């Protein structure tokens, strides 16, 4: 049973890493196009807008790194046979909340730049599903831990 959980956790980790890599790969073309247009002076950019975008980008990177590190810690805890512990609930909740922050900030920025709801929904729906899945699993772990504690107190 532990072996299956390890395999699925590593698979999920690989899928998260692939999502990040593909985001950077697909975003690189848009970045270089925007960089060239900005250098040519074709797009008037307000200073406050550019500063805001930098802060949003930094917040998204921090949230993504926190989510990734928490998920790696969760996998490492499972490999150490520390499955049903409150630390894992915390790690899964942080992973889910971090991904929710990523989706909300990126979606808000995309809406600000004039993209439609369906385009944004199509681009970030998979991350949102993973976010909600992590939060559901965290709550299932929390319920299991509460039941385990109550059972330990029963004579």
C-alpha cells in the first residue's frame, strides 16, 4: 500500500514539475514578444502598472515555491512512514492554499490584461483542480487523525 502511495505521490510531483516547466516554456514566447515591443516603445507602460506586475510575479513565484516544497515534504514524510500526522495535514493545506494563490493572482492579472473568462479558465483549470484535490485530501487526513485520537482515548 505504501509503495502505491509513493508511486502516485512521485507521479503527482512529476506532473507539478511538468506544469511549471510548460508554463515557463509557453510563457517565454510571450515574454520575448512583450520585451521586444516594450524595447521598441510600441506599448505605453505606466510605471505603477509595471511595478504591480513585478510584485504579482514575485508573489506567484513565492506561492508556487512554497506549494512545491510542501508537497515534496509531504512525499518525504510518507517515505519515512509518517503518514497520518498533523504535519502532513499542514503540508497538504499549504500546498492547496499556495496553488489557490497562484491561480487567483495569475487569473486576476490575465483579466487585467483583457483576456476572457473562458481563456483564463481553460489555462488554469487544471491547477485549480489540483488545488481543491489537495485541500480535500488534507481534510480527509484531518478527519482520520481526529478519529484516531478519539479511538486512542476510548477504553
